């Protein structure tokens, strides 16, 4: 019993000591490891002195004004970082769009100059652009002989397309639908071993337009540039390293072409040279000599069709006035009955009305409708007229003469009929 009472006493004393210690710690700051309680940093990173004891033993943080200013600065920094991230996202979205590259040469000759349009992504390099150009250009020139120039500087193979565009250019191009850039191609012109075989489409395109007709000087420049390009390619085949320095390729080839042209000018008499350089007067009725035959060039099928339509729609004023006066004269003096005189007098103004172009076009349309009438018009006519107007001439020829004679006209049809009649007489 005594031992149990002593144990309970010790437990009660320990409980009282613990209660007193808790009460003193809640009221006064105590030292912790030799450091005052006011300087102990809590788990929120704040000083314990910034907390205040409230009712019920709860604590609430009280931050000084300096810490509020620091929070505002941190919020401003966060906003600035968000703005920078948005700008980076917008740039990445712009860089994802393809750009339009216009690659062209500057030889100054419409026959030799080339122009290629490429839609490339910004992450492509110049080497990939050269590879695409070598496949698109006529003759498929080697990649080594191609050089791209932008604003006077030769582009390296490792350079990206995105580096060609500045930030100012991007801001201007944001307003436009598509970003574009023009590059100069410094390479040997495409070689045509037999001059003008591959250049015929360009020559025809210039010849059809009278205002943009090629002059003799431009054709001579194109011919000699083609010859110099052939010689240059031969040098590259013998020595591939000779094509490494192509910075002044255009000027070198132009000088050689001019030298060849001067040599030809020395060999040709001056009168012939001056006459060949004279501008040719082009018109619709150009006269040509072909061998020993003399002919007048009147154009092709399209020109002839235009001329025939214009001829049919033109008004013959001489005949029209003559017929008008004749109808007036015979209508006033020659008619025996009043009806005939009135009819002739009414025909006098019809000479001008029927010559009008709208009336002529309407008459041709009506004639075509009678020859090929629409189904809605045929449905309004009686059955005999429908059969007559809907008759197919080809089927009628096949029914009469057979498939062998279909397509023959005129004398051929008559000859076939005569031969058939002769055979029948012989059989009889």
C-alpha cells in the first residue's frame, strides 16, 4: 500500500511540473539552446516575435510594412515573367509558319533569267534549300555550283531560314498574311546544247506580245551567255575546284560573252550588223519568204476566226445606202398597188436595222437554235416538226451509206454513189 501511494504521489508531482512549465512557456519567451525565444524562426520563415497571443491561446501573424512592399515587388516580377513567356510563345507560333522565298537570278536577260518560288519552314538551313533548287532548276545543276545571296552577303550552308528575317521584318509581316523574302541565285545559267530548243516556250511567250517582243541584242546576249555557260561547265568537269570562287561569276561570264559578241561583230560586215539590229515592224500581215515560196503570214486559227466574225459583223455602208435609196425610189414611183409601195417604203429603214450588230447576232442565235433546238422548244411543236428539227445527220448518213462512207463529203460521196450504181448495172 505504501509503495502504491508513493507511486501516485510521484505521478501527481510530475503532472504539476509539466503543467507549470506549459503555463510559463505560453506567457513568457524562453531560451532555446541559448537563443532567445524572440529570435527563434518558426516554420513559416517568420520571426516568432511577429506573432501575438490572442484569446484562447491562438496566434495570428502580423507582418510589418516592409514585407508588404517585398510582396508587391515579387508580384510585379511574376507579371513580367508571364509577359516574357507570352512573347516567347507568340514567337514560336510565328516561327512555326512557313515563309515564302523567291529565288531569282540577275543576269539581266529575260531568256536566261530564272525565278523559283519556295515555301520553306524557318528551321530549314540553306543547304536544304540548295538541294531543293537543284531538283527544280532546268538541267539539275549540282549543289556545289549554287550560291544564295541575301542583301549582298553569301549565305552559309548551316545558316537557318529564321536568321534571314529580323525582328522588325517579323513585326511588319505580322500584319500581312505571309512572310516573304527575295534571294539572288549566283550560279551558271542552264545550258541548252542546241540553242533555243529548251528556250522556245519563253521565246514564243515574248513573240505573242508585240509590246514585249525580244530585240536582236537580247537574243544575242542570251546566245553568247549560253555558249559561255557551256565552256564554264566544261571547265568544272575538268577541274571541280575551279568553281569554288563564284562571287564574281556574273561579271566574269558577262565579260566573256561581250568579248565573243565583239569578235562576231568584227567578222560580220557593219552594214549587215546594223541592219540585223534594227527594230522589226510587227503587224498582222507580215510577209515571209520560205525557200522559193512567197507567202503572207495571216496568223493562226484564232486570228482567222476573229477576222471572219469581224467581217460578218461589219456594216457595208455603201451597199446599205444604195439599197435604201432604191427602196425609196421604187416605193414612191414604181409600186402599182398601195400595199407594194408601203412594203417597199418599210424595207428602206430595214436596210439599216438588219445591218446592226445586235440584230445579226440575234439572227445567228436563232439559226443555231433551229439547227440544234433545245428540248423545251421541241416539246411545244407538233410531232412532224419535232422529227424534222431533231434529225441527226450522222445517223442519217450511216443509215443511207453505211459506216464506211460516214465522214465523206461532196465529191467523195458522189463518187461512192456512182461506183455503187456501176456495180448494180454490172450485176444486172
